[in-house]
């Protein structure tokens, strides 16, 4: 899939699924040294393939495998604990622990992708997987010999007490987290945060309309995201060697962070926008399209999500759609364009509803935030205008984030982008009808 060899990737995926379906997952081993990681590694690749594909059956299969994988890892945590109890770890012991750790914590990222791709999905990793150690740095992982590993590990703290759970708890309480966390650990933490937010969102869905988060939950998650941002901002300032080509895990964290803000502040609204985008014909609902967009939520800090979406779009606009088209988005993780899709829906909605009578969320304490959003969008309109996208009137400006994002996806190596492109087209029709004041 990564090389756009989609036919081959589908064939390999189907063969792997056949082998996995005939392979017993309950290993019942006495020690981690006896553990067969091969089937679990194949399974998580199949899950990731399903997340990134456009085929409905593969997406459904990925959710099934995700549940199976999570259960096996949860059941075998005791083996991991026995291995960690050995204080004098050698390369063999460490590699077993690290492999288990990476499989378990990657479920945070995969789970977040599943939950944001499918607004009705409820698959998430069991909470017991928070008791695994956070993955260590790539220099240790890529060591080619026991000697090389020993030299690196002599100045590195190995797997003793850095579980995901206490680090996540520190973020929840607004406390600092260790400075030496690896990029894999950071993406696991922000994946956990997004999964946590989306899980709460799903739990409250049956209750009906209204704010899906009580104040205490939102305040806790604000502390988590703010603490994570402070940590990464400090790291960016002190380690200027980090950039996309040599630390892609680190830069891929930020698309998950953006989605976290969107779902924390605009969860109900984003779900409604996605439902409209998935509707083939906006007229089928039989409602007054000119009044059918969700209202802006009356909650503190909701403008943060708009501000983050605007900043994200401006960054992509400055990079240029040609950059993403030329590279096929191969330098970015699978969630990058899903976040771009969410940003485009949010900004198109914001620009549309902001053109009406002066609403409550425009003045007073929100005036500064609204002004900042307006300034960022004005700069983005200039950037995309230079790339051939019309921004001359309200409807054109509301469509511009959609059209820009749609063109960025046109050559993507990820097949699910074909679905997102189509949905952007459907939502664009909806915005045109809305702005024309169409009524049934």
C-alpha cells in the first residue's frame, strides 16, 4: 500500500487473514522467551491495512482483529511483568519486552485512527494495556548487535518503572512528564488521549443531544493536551535535529493532537458534519438546508479547536498542494489526511455560520479568539488563492478548505482518501445549497 502497489497489498492482506484465521491466538506460554510475536505482528499490520483501506469488509475485519489482538496482549501481561522483574537485562530480554511494549502501545494509535475514521466505532484497547512500559528510543531498537546495544543502553534507563499509566496520570494531574520520552512514547500518549476522548464521546451518544463531556472531564483532558504540548514544544526548541525525514513518528503526533482538540471541543458538531458529508444527496433529508448546520457550541474554549484547524490549514497551504500531490503523502502517517479532512469540514462550517447575523460566540470574551482566527484564515485564503482556488466571496471562501484538501488527497497512497475525496464533494454540494438558501 505504501508504494501504491494496492493489488499486491490486497493479495498479501487476504493471505495473511487466511493464515491468522487458522492460527490459534491463545499461546499459553510460560515465559516471554517462548512467545511467538509473528502472528501478533501480522495481525496489527492487517488492522492498520484495514484502517487505511477503502474496502468496507477490510475495515470491519480490522475491528475484529483489533479486538482479538488487544485481548491476547491483555491476557499475557503477566509474562511481561516476569521478564521486567529481571534487573540485569541483556539484549534478548530487552528486545522481548520492547517488542511487547510496541505492539501494546501501538494499539493506542490504531484505536484512535479507528475511532476517528468511523464515528460509530466503539473499539478501543483494554485499560490493562496502560500497564506496559513506554517504548524506548529508536537508537536502541535499531542496534545491530549485542555489543552496540550494550554501549547505547549503558547511558539509557531501561524498562523498570516507565509505564504508560503513571505518565498518563501525571498529564491528567497537570504534572510534568519525563524529558527523555521517545517519539514512539509520545505518539502513544497522544493516541491514548484521543482514544480516551472519543471513547467518552461514544459512551454519551445514546443520551441524546447536548454537551457530551462534563466540565471535569474536559478540564482533565485540557491539562493532558496542554502538558503534552508544553513537553513537545520544549523538545523542539532544545533538539533542532528533529524534522520529518529522520523522526516521522514525532511529527505524526501533531495530527493526532489536532483531532484530540476537535473531538474534545466540537465532538457533536464534527460528528454531525461527517454524517452530512457521508450523505450522497443533501436533499434526501427533506430538511431546510439553509438552517440545517449545527450551531456553534456554547462552551468555554471551543474556539481553540477552530484556531487549531485554521493554523493547521495554513501550514498545509504554505506547503502547497503540489507538495502532497508530488509525494503522494508518503512522508506522512495515515492519520494526517484524516485530520486534514476533519479540519476542512470544521473550517467550511465555521466560515459559513460566521457569515450570518453576529452570533453570541463572536463578541465579548471571544472577540480576541475570533480576530485571531480571521487573521489566520485571511492569510490562508491568499495562499490557496495563489494555487488557483477561488476565495472571492463567502461561498467560495467556505468551499476553499474543502477544495484544497480534496486536491491534496488526489494522489495519496492511502486508499481511504478516495472515500474522503467523495465525501468532501458531497459536503461541498451541501454548502452551496446552504448558502443559496435552498428550502424543500
